C-alpha cells in the first residue's frame, strides 16, 4: 500500500479495514452519545455560571447593553445545552443522528467562541476560540477527514470575523495563531482518531473472546444471561427455549469426542441459520443450548424447531453405518406471560424440557 493510499485509508476509516470499521460503529456511537451528554451538562453548568456572573459586574450605562446581550446569549446557550443532553439520552444506537447532533453542538460552541473572541472583545486576541479549536475535537470520535474538514471551515469563519472586527495588527496575530492551532488540532485529531478506533476494535475483540463459547462461537452462559436480561428490561416479548441434544453421550462414546464436538458446532450453525441474527443463541453447557426468540408466537416457534431437525439430517454424516437419527428435545417459556425473571424463565423451560425427555424426546413443549 502506497503512502497516499495509507493516508486515504486513515482519513476515511481511522486506520482500520472497512469491515473492522463497521464492526466498532455501535461501541463508537455509544461513546459519542455518552460524551455528548457529559459535555452538554458541563457546558450548561459553565454557561449558568457565566450568566450569573453578569449580575455582579460593575454597573454603568455603557455596560448595560453589553450585559443584557450577554445574558440573552448565555440563556440561549443554556437552553441548547439542556436540549442536547435530553436528546442525547434518548438516542440509542443511531450513529448518524448522534454525529449530526455532535456537529450541531460543536457549531454552537464554536459560534460562541468566535463571538467571544471577535465581536464581544475586538481589542484582544481570540484566546477562547483557540482553546476550543484545540480541545473540542478530542471529545468526539468520527471519520478523520470529516472532522478535519469541519475544523478548517470553522477556522476560516473565525479569520473572516476577525478581519471584520479587529485592527490589522490583531487580525494578523489571530490569523497566525489560527494557522498554528488549526495545524496542531488537525494533527492531534488524526492521531487521536486512529488511536480511539484501534482501541475500540481491540476492546470489541476482547469482549467477543470473553463472551463467546470457544467451541461453537455462540454466546457463553454468562453473556447469554446478560443479553437476555437486557431484552427483559426492555420488555421485548419472546420465548426462552432450552434445547438438549438427545443421546449425545452415545455419540461421544461410539464416535469419539472430536466427532461430538463437530456435532455441537453443526447444531450451533443450524440454530444461527434458522433462528436468525435477531435471536440470542448461546451454549448453556455440554450439549445444552438456550435460545431467546423475539416477537414470535409459539405456533411460529414449532416450525423453526422442525426446520432445525430437517437441516441437521443433511449436514451430519456418521463416519460408519448407523441407524441413529439426530434428534433434539426442547422446553420453552414465554416472556412476559410465564415469568418476568430470567432465572425463573430458565427454570420453567428446563421443567418443560424434562417433561419432553420423559415422554419420548424429539419434541418441543411450552411450559404450562
């Protein structure tokens, strides 16, 4: 890869591959949402303090107009910061809207900094703007090219406002400072974005290794419980299904554990294909699996169960002639009908599974 291609790759995907970049979008969105809420709250407190400070400045006829104008601006900024926090708390896993809100919020802050450093104080350098120019981009995580382009636009607007309001000497000073701080800000932005994207990818890899069963790559017992509990808290209707492979000990004893492991992996693939990505699928332990199927009726669950059994017949070939047919038994519990608690749902599904085992296996039963 040439230097130019590498730089383009960094500016668009933060130094990651396209597939890796897409994988970390959810975690990046969550970080941006949290940071937006924190930044909005901190800025709101800051602007409240600045608003209150206008009541303690020296009173004079010359200052009354400036004081009133400042109060109006600070009140507006407080209102916008409050709205930003409220909207940020409401948005979940919506990358584009979070990014749009971030840039709108940054535009508000930069607009304030430009006003404070030019029109409000035309006889001083724009220190506030330069501090904002360097610090604010470090709070957001976005594609480097977009953030850099935005910073250049903001810098141009500041220089233009400085030209309109200040003497030539101050304008030249502001222009030189703006060039230096823009360069530093853009450079640090690129470095920080690459670092943050790589950190997000590394965290995702570690979380997947922690949450996945090493053999089947399904959710492990702990991760499954955590994810299902999230669905229960959100009141997402669905069926918790406990599935057990019939006579799995016979498979291990007659064909070996390696073949048994292959059978488990095949079952896992069938579950993923049939139940789909919207379902939560995990290996509970040994030859037991747990699936949380969302927003379906029990009449829809039964055909899915039968589809898995049919698919297994075409995917598993025994190494020697054997009349054995792979089957599975399952018990299901409905949320919120049967229970509101994960452990109780699991227990009810397990009881239904036990009844199926007692009555001949190879069936699915909804707990009563």
